[in-house]
C-alpha cells in the first residue's frame, strides 16, 4: 500500500429524504401522485412502488411515512412478528425490500391485517407483485388487487440531478462538467449512478484527490471502459 492509498474509515452517507431533495420528473410522476393522493387510495389501500435499485423508492417512502406519521420497516424485519401483534390498528406502514421477504404466510396475514383494520400500506420492490415468487394461491390472488406503480428510468437531465444529489449525500461537491463527462461514459441507469458515486467517493478519499474529469478518465482506463 502506498502513502496515498491510506486506510480510510467506512463511508458516511447522510441521505437527504426531504421533499425539497425529491427529484420529480416524468419517470416518477405517477408514483409521486399516488403518494400525494393519500388517503384517497381505493381498496385494498395497499400501494406497491417498484423500480430498479437506486430509483428513489426509499426516498419516496420516507416522504410518505413522514407525511402520514407512518412506520418504515424492512420487510424481512417486519416479518419477525405477527402483524396483529406488531402494528397499531390504523398506523400506515411501509415495507421496503419486499424481495427479501420469504414468509408468504406472514404476507398473507399482513394483507388481511390491513383490510381488517382499514389501514394503509406502501410496499417497495424491484419488480411488481405479479413477478414475485409466490406459491401460496390465496396470497397470489390478493396481490393481484394491489395497486402497482413503476418508477421508470429518468431522462438525462434528471439523472444528472440525481447523481449530483448522491454526491452531496456523500459529502462531495463535484463540478457539473465532471458529472456531464461521467454520464456520457457510464450506463445511464440508477444502478450505474449508484456504483460510480460510491466508487469515486472511495477513490477520492483513499487517494486524497478531488473528483475531476482526469480522475474519472483514469478510472475508466484502468477498468477498460474507454
């Protein structure tokens, strides 16, 4: 290890989940509209927002949870206890990372819990419920009634704004021209933006360098992407 390749502490990320930081564009307008439409959700009053990793689902869920005084949980964590014992009757509930939930009977009871108490739930997933690996017939039929809304890939302008926000969440200020250069070189997806922000944050911290076009070009050459 060279003097410049010093050991660093794990990256600290302070994600801004405020409404002011929410980047709304055509890719997420429908999902945002459903969040703002609450409590006017039709039965079963369960909304699933799905999209690729890094698309802003968690940010949107925190906006809703703050708005409705709801409870935010990872799905696998929530499934450790019966919904009838774990939740208040009318408290709105967010379940994130639905793909991590393997207990289909729990999800079946959770659905029934929401209906029994006329509650509300927001589910977050990478894919719509119709594509989940569900083998329990009663659960599959119930999931067909869930309102499902997709967050699509953003256009270039929105993706640039998202990348700048993610750099800011990492405590980094990157010049717009460097962001423009990077977006021209990398895959235009949420996942690619996430990977590059984390990678550049770590490289900049390890080498003690600012994130500039030369640094980005250097990494691209090292990884054979140019």
